[in-house]
């Protein structure tokens, strides 16, 4: 499951949209949101700033993104 959450995170970060990530991964936007919330809870830090239907990485999210790409 953790590997899939990592894919969800990387896709959402790259696309800057949970909806677009959902379309790419063939899962619903609410499922994307749930995976991200669970990942944030397990890491103890917010990874995204939500701005309407756009998202941006927080400083913690940027660090995690750089590590996750490896």
C-alpha cells in the first residue's frame, strides 16, 4: 500500500492537481485525497497546500518529493 501512496503523491505533485492524478491513476479524486491525508498523517507533516482546485507542495512536501523521486 505504501508504494501506491508514493505513486499517488508523486503523480499529484507532478500534475499539481488531485483530480488530474485521479484520472491518470484511474481512481477517484476523493480516493486521491484520502491517500494523501493518510500519507501526511503517517509522516506527521502536511505535504500540500490546497488552493481551490490547485495544490502546491509545502516545504516538507518538496523535501519528500525530492526523496521520493529517487
